[in-house]
C-alpha cells in the first residue's frame, strides 16, 4: 500500500466489502414503499397530534409522551435487529412490520383512552422500526447507498405530497378517527409493493470468515462521532416537529393551508431527493453535509419561533427539504463505514431516541408557552452535529481520494 492510500486503511470496508448489487426498477418501487410506510408518522404525525389535542383535549406534554413512546419502540426494534442485519429476509420483515403498524393505526381510530392510545404507539413504533431497518439494510447492500436512500425518499415524498392533501380532508370529513383510518390504509396498500424486494443477504456463499454477520464493526473513532452527529441533528431538527402544526396555526396558517404547505414541501423534497441521489458523493461527503446541517439549524430556529405566517411557511419548507438532503448524507456515510447495514440501522435508532427525548421536551416547552427555546437548542445541536461529522466525513473523503490515486 502506498503512503497516499494510508488514510483508507481503517475504512477498507467501503471498497473491499461493498456488494455491487444492481438495482432494478422493481427494487426502487419496493424500497420506496417500505420507506414511505416507515416514515408515515414522522411526516404526517402532526395532523393526528393536532386532532387528538382538539378532540380529546390532551395537553401538549401528554402528546409529547405519546410521541415519545412511539419513538422509543421504533428505536428499540432497530437496536434489536442491528446485529442481525446481515441475515435478514427483507420482504418477510417488511410485510410483518407493515401489518403490525397498520393494525395499531386502525385501532387508534376507535380508542379514546389515553393509556390505550399510548400502548398502541408501542405497536406502531415497533412496526415502523422494523420497516426502517429494512430500508437501511437494503441501501447498505447496494453499490451506492446515498443514491438508494435518496431515491427511496423521493418516492416517499411523492406519496406524502398526496397524503398531505388527503389527510386534512379526511379529518374534515370524519375527524380524528378518519385520519387514523387513512394512515392505517396507507400502510396496508403499500404491502404488495414491499414484497418486490430482494429476499436474502447479498453474499449467498461467502467464505466462512467473511460471513456478513461476522464482519468487523467500524472502528469506534468513526462509529461514535457518526452516531453522535445523527443524534444531535435529529434532535435539533425534529424536536419541534410533532407540534409544528400548532405553531403554524398560532402564526396564522389554517389547517387546510398547512396541508397544502406539507404537500408543497414534499414536492420540493422529491426534487431534493432526486438531485441528491444523482449527486451522490461526487462532491465529497464533508462539505455538502456541513452545509445541510447548519442550514437545518437556522430553519429550525425560525420554524419554532416565527414572527409571522410567511416566515413560518418559508422555514417549514426549508427545514423539510433540508431533511431530505441531510439525512441521506448521514446515512450514506454510515453505509460507507459499514456495508452490512448495522451502523446505519443504529444511526436511525439513535435518531428515534433523540427525537423521543425532544418530543417530551418540546411538549413541556409548549405548555410553558416557550417553543422558541427549542428552536435555539435545535440550532446549537445542528451546529454540534456538523462539527462531529468532520471526524467521519474527512477520513471518508481522504479514503475516496486515495482509491483514485494509482499505487
């Protein structure tokens, strides 16, 4: 190995172990369906949070606990499956997980008890966590995980653009129960498409010492900053999310207008995903990720404490679109460090833990009438995430340059 190649020694997994899976059109359809189902409550949850507050008069703090419960179950499912990522059959995993999540949503339509609604979030969160595991493992098994994540999220945003209009309409027609029924039906409709995923692990007959589930984990000096950066970014940008509809209404945005704003954000997010997928890591990993993370922090601050409806609208759309650029950048880096899919799965689980904590904190801040404090905290967290990502992005960029230099 030449001196120029030395920086890649600890990151050898990306070039030596990455399975060069050719992605077929049916695979894009399948992973897009799984990704849309997995993130349906992340993107569409504010509608039902607002509905529960108005219909059953739950406080913002109780709704923060409700959201936290789902996020904790989501994360727990991913933590449990992460070490087994190399052995998962993706269609079976996604199908069972989707049924569990859909049942939880449908039952939430007919339940008024807060305790039972919280217990049902355990079921939905577990289902969503298993679905998200399937997304990350699929992406890690491909030759270009950044592209796989971005294009899956593009399909997700196209579906959510339609749901952003349909869900408020369902709420206007049948109230909170109709919204939960629509969310459950949304997941069920996607199940046949999930079955189009490739079934087994990519390496059908590896040498025993190289079996997917026995390959070494990434070094701690790379894995820990990767996990911490993901946790800080997701806490900073998403803590306010369950209550963003409430903030928008207070700023002068009507519920129907909020739905159209969500659809617009998804359409622009679709464009961002396509652009990010085509770009991949061509400009390196460090500079784009830093820009996305820092811009997200600024958008989060304005979204949490908007001076008027126009400022809220701009910040809401910006924060939404930037998520579809920053998250693939982070998960793509995690996949580059661990092509088996364990580290990206842990990163997403860490995201859910941080968002769970943020939901409770934001709920308490809302009851105290001080969402702006969450905005400032979000800005600080996104800036810290950008600083930590340097410990991951710079070595990956050096390794990529070294591989392009002839020995």
